[in-house]
């Protein structure tokens, strides 16, 4: 058990016994050491006092220490000062706003596999499939079982003739573990916290196959009767790491699904663009649904391909007003269609006749996605299809703390470009808490489905070919 300082200095085990000149030398050494320690403590105290007065925390520290003393004395298990500090720091950061907080970096419990299924949860804990990674064995898997509304197995069931696959918009009801074995059991995940579902899929590494039992979305706001069961295998495909996917939709139209803005997404997006150009497409549907944003550098990289820039010079995407050293700092996030003036323009419209873009959005399109939307609306007059975007008009800075945790601090507000009465660019529109709202004819409330039956995609095609 840890000892208090007063116990250490009064403990007989720490008494030094000596005699003669050695004792005298030791006494002098101890006296000098004690004086040095006292001087160091005085300096630290003075420094802390000055810092406290300058930062405004001096009046709060006694309260923090008082709380720790009571917790140390009465809490049902021991908690160290370091543990208490980490908890207090995390609580303080998390209380600032929903975008600030601390994230602990795991020391290496990376998952060795995945099922390639992304799931979002509604307020009522209905778990909806939001994305299935293409190019994996699970993408083409068909349902092997069918259950009635009472979850009784329907037999016979002709799986090949029905060919039911799981796609975006389907609602996961339960997970079947070891279906067909003696110890089979079904875990209902609907109405349960999403962590139950993700825990089974990501933490039970011994489970290599799971039966997803789901309601099939019909593409028009309803679900088919009964439930389907589809066996999905844990997969190790490289496609699981991709952040952008390309789909050839029609003779002149391609779709790029962008999951995030990151260094990895840049490489995948560039490959998608190369395929788009190789196939001779001229119309692009950019799917930003469920894209929560990411890195500003990635935003700049992707914008240079999509945002019209007739000047081939650096033009601003958004204006960021941020705190810097207690003051306000204004900066512009810019993009350019040329690299130092040496290369040809990256903007696709300069090389593709009739190039045009439509963007698919939903309530989870946020941050960098919304910044790109603002730039596309201003420079390209681009239309968006879907429902109102999230409305995240603030930015964060990330710091690595001494214990290895990451601290996210909201430090600024960004503005998207709009035009004044004379047509000049102005920076007055912040979409924080507001987002971008599609026009009435472009509002599509249906849940995301397969592109072949997706109402948002159909509306985007009307825009691009109208």
C-alpha cells in the first residue's frame, strides 16, 4: 500500500545511523540537499502560482484537490492521483461541447478481421446497414434462411431463386452465432445499444462466421414481411481498408462513394477518378452520405478535381476563424487546379466536355463534407440531393498529451463562400447547427439503398441529364 509522505519521513526503516567524520559529512550533505529541495519546491510553487494566476485555474485547483481527498477516502476502491487527473481532464474536455474530448489510444488490440458491414443506430436503437464494402465475399452473399414474424424458421426456402442480399437500409434484428450447431443461439440486437452488436462483431475474434438476421428494406419506406438470415464470414480483404469506391452506373455516369477525408482517402479517390476518366464518363454522382469529414489537407486535394477553377490559381474553399494564443486568427483553406503552374489542370471539367456533378447527402454528411458542398455550390452551382446535412461548422485541433491520450479541442468556426449583390465572394455563412438543405424537389427522405433502386441516385440522374 502507498505511504503518505509523513509516514515515510517517520519510518524507522529510513533512519540513517553513522558516526565520526562520515557522520559529519553526511549531515552536511543532508543539510545541503534539504536546502536545495526547499529552494526547488519554492521555485515550483512560485511558478505554479504565476501560471495559475495567468491561466485562471488557481481558484479551481483547491476544489479539485478537495474532491480527490474525499474520493480517496470514501470511494469503494483505490484510485491514484494520476488516474483521478485523467478522469477529471477527460470530463472537463468532454463537457466543452460534443466535438471536444479525450480519446485513449489503444496499445495494440487491433482486430484481425471484419465483416465489412457499417451500421448506424437510430434514436430507438434500430440498427440500419449504412454501407457494405464491395469486392468482398460478403457483398455478394445471399440469404440462406427466412423467418416469419414470430422468428420461426420458414421451410422450405429456395435461397437461389429468391437471391436476397443485404444492402444499405436493411434493419438488423439479431445475430445468430453457430447457426446449425448444438450450441446455437440468437442474440437480439434491435432495441439494444449499438455496442452490443459491435462488441460481437469486433471483439469476439473467435467467431469467424455470423448470421445476420435482418428486415429487408423495399426501397420505398417499408420493409418486407418476415426476416432473412445471411451467413457472413470474417474477411481479410484489402477492400476493407478502402475509403473511396467507384461504380459505373450508366453509359455516361459514374458514382464515387467517399467515406471520409484522409490521406488514405486521397489515394483511393484518385484511383476512382482515373477509372471514371478511363471509362469516358462525363457525369459524376458524388456520394457523401455518412461521410463525417476529416482532414483539411484531404479536402484541398479532393477539391482540386471537382471544384471549378477557371483561373487555375489558389482559390478559397472556406474561411476559418480560430483561437490562437487567446486571440483570433483568420485563415483560408484554399485549393488549386495546378501544381506550381507546371502541370495541367486537375479540374475534371477542363478535360471532360459537359462535365457535371450532383452530390448525395444525409444527416451524417458533416464537417469537411459540408465545406466541400459549400465550395461546389459557389463555384460549380452544384445541386445536392437527400436530406439536411449535419451542420458542423466548427473545427478542432488535436494534441497528444503526456500520457499518450489525444485531446480534441474545438478552436474555431468556419464559413463557406457566398456571393453578395454584386457577385463578389463574401464570408458570412456559417452552417453550424444549420447544415445544407436540399431544395424541395431534391429532398429525398428514403433510407440509402442499392444504387440501382436508390431514389437519391435516380433524382441525381434527372438533374444531370435534365
